[in-house]
């Protein structure tokens, strides 16, 4: 073990549920390499994202700020120019901050043009890439290229013999029928077929290879590498042999009840009526899709084993802080829903494993923490790991370093917050809500989860007596007092300082009460009053100095 951290490896999977790893209790899906990472560090059981959808969740991960603060409330909403991100905090410390994979970042091109920032300049690229050096960015996700018009992965596939304008869509995320017909992986009915691409050429091995290429050429400069896998996000399709590793008998039962559908909260009912929710609720859907989802996770675990062996051979495991997490979960038919977006644990709760190689973390090695943790905690954690000064006036998360040392701070948070903007969803139109009204806020404690819904009743779940969140107490008269308490928690959070980011509390304290020293004499009656005040202050400062000398 080491005394210092030289590097950070920040691994994120896309749409990975917290409970689909063997170290988190999945009975059939074995993930030995991720489990070994947990044995070297701390496994957090109550970690939550700041929004249960890719874009805003990631912007909170990268800025250390709540969605309400950074303003990128949904996929495709640009992160405004001037919002500090991970690279902005680490680069002044001499840390190369790079990306291999997905960010779902949408650049504020309008803001860049207004400020005269050249998109092709170093500053322009960093501004457009969440502050990362894009060693390789690949968001994938769409048949027309989506966020990346033609990502490097496509060019690489063509060189490997996969033809067509978009081999990502036609090879890596498609199957082949018995008659040679190409079957799109976008259709859930094709999920149980093998992808056309060779396993070694699929997305997860490719991005693992790119991460190793970065490490091999990184040199002596400390680095923070964000290895951001696209999978197990849809399209739910995986190459052989992973497509056949699991079957219907390996599925855990769906977490849902008929009672949920009888009189649902209006918004919940509208989300149950979304196409993807109806699809996951049909007979046989889970049995077709989830084995592929499990195969994608198993492939990630195997590739992490390959990556960790590479790092071990180069001594990188000895001084690299490793974080493994996800940007949100996946309903997979639980609660009669598909996708993510609402606040049940299968959507808003994430796996989080952190392995700190330093001796100071030996006390917590292999332990489990049920502390309430938020995605915004990672930036301040990385900042402290590299020896940077805390910046609480900008960063709304808290460093996890005390927890990694086995300490339990007396003032640790007793709630977590998540937000969601459903303006783009069918539910908004179905319920007749305006864009300004389509907002949700979650505040959760160790026992209660409360969801504020604009213009509608709240939702409330008792996590102690109803851990599966099957019974909504949001309209139950017996729990009016709990709802009031949770609403006050949310209101208190909403009143926090979140936009005063250009000056720290310490800087305010440094100038507090010194207006008169600058010649601003407001309210003094005469010179004698001012002279008496100055004399009294000097006497007090002298007394403090004498006390310090005696101690």
C-alpha cells in the first residue's frame, strides 16, 4: 500500500442497476472482478444520483452540483459556459483529466459564440467536453450517430471489415435472422439473439482497450481517467457467447404488485402508460430482455478483470484510486415501468465502490457503508485525493475521504436529493402540464422517501417497512405529519446558497467588519467613536495573540 494517490480511475457504466452485481446480492449474476474491487475498498449501499436520467445525472457527477444549480435538466440541455467541471478543479493541481467513453455532454455553443470562444481551441474543446481532454469520446446511442456524428469506434469497425455507414448500429447493435436479414437491436424482441459483431470487437472491449492505451502513454504526469462504458444501456443486445449465458430461470422476480396499478398517483400512472413501460409489462418481455442485460454486465466485469490485470502488471494498482459506479438504474419491468426517470430505488439508487490504495484506508478495506451518499460527492473526493483545497462555495457535495478512512463524521448528511424534469415526456402532455410545471423533487432519509410533484399530491414511501416501495403513502391521512416534515426538508434545501460561486465563505469572513478600514464610515457619529472602536479592536487582537503564545 502507498501513502499517496497518484492517479484516479473513474469507471462509470450506463444504466447499471445497483442490485445487478454479485457483491450487491444478485443471486445468479457473478461479477468476481467488481467483487474483488469491493474487497479492496468500500461498497456504498445508499448512493443516489441527482437525476435519474443520463444527461443531468452526469452533469452533476462532473460538476459536483445539484441539477437545480447547474441547469442542465435533461438530455440535450447544454451545460452552460462557465460551469466548473472536474477538469477545472484537477488541472491546476497538475492532473491530466481525460475521457474514454461517454459523457452525454451537450456543449453550450451559443454561450461559447457569445464569449468568442473558438470551439477548436484548447479552451473550446474542454468547454465542450465537460472539462475533459477527449482521449476518446463515444456516446453511441443513436442509429444516425446521435451526439457523435461518426465516432472513432465506427471508423475502427470499418477497418475491421464491418461495412456500412454506421456499423455501430448495423453490426454492434444488430442481430442476424436465419435468412440473413439484419434484425435491429432496438427492437426488444431481438434482445435474445447474438449481436453481429465479434465479441472482441464490441463496444465494451473496445473502450477497455482505449483506456489501456491512455494509461500506456500517460507518462509521469498524474492523471484522472474517466472510463465511461456505454453499456448495459439499451439497445439490449450482446455478442456471443454472452447472449446465451443467462436465461429466464436466472431472473429475479419482478418487484411489482397489482395494487400499484389500481389507483396510482397520476404521474406514476402516466409513466406506466409510456410505450416502454407497456412493453416491459407484457408477457415474456423480461425473459427476453434481462438475460441480455445480464450478459452485458458480465462482459463489463470480464473486461474490468482484463483492465485490472493490465494495471497490476504496470504497478498502477498501487497508487490509483479506483471508483466504480453508474449514472442511474433501469426499471426492467419493476413497478410496471421501463427505462428509468422516476425515483424508485431501481432507478435512482446506484452501485458505488471506491478502492483507496493508501494505508490510511486499510481500516475500511472490504467494508460496507450505509451512509447516505450522492453523486456530487465524487468531485470533492477527487479534489481532496490530489491534495486540493475544499471549495464548498462551488461544490455542493462532500468528500467521501472520511468514510474511506473508516471514520463516521458526526455531521454527515441525513438526506439525499434527486430531481427530474419530465418536460420531454408523454406524461406531461397526458396530464396537461406546462413545460414550467413538469418538475419532480425527491428527498430521502434513511427511512422515508418523499417526492414533490408540481400541481399534484406528493408520493411517500416507508423504506423501513416497505423496502420495495410498493405502497404510496402520499395521500394517506395517517402520514400527514411525515409529509410535512419531508416537505420542510425539501424547502430548507431549496433555500441553500447555490449560485454564490465566485467568492468563498472564508473570503467573506476575511473582509467582514472592515468597511471602516477602507474609509467607508457608515453611521459613525464622530472621529472619537471611530478611534475608540479601533483601539478596542487592537486590544482584542493583542489578547488573542498573547493567548496563542501561552498555549
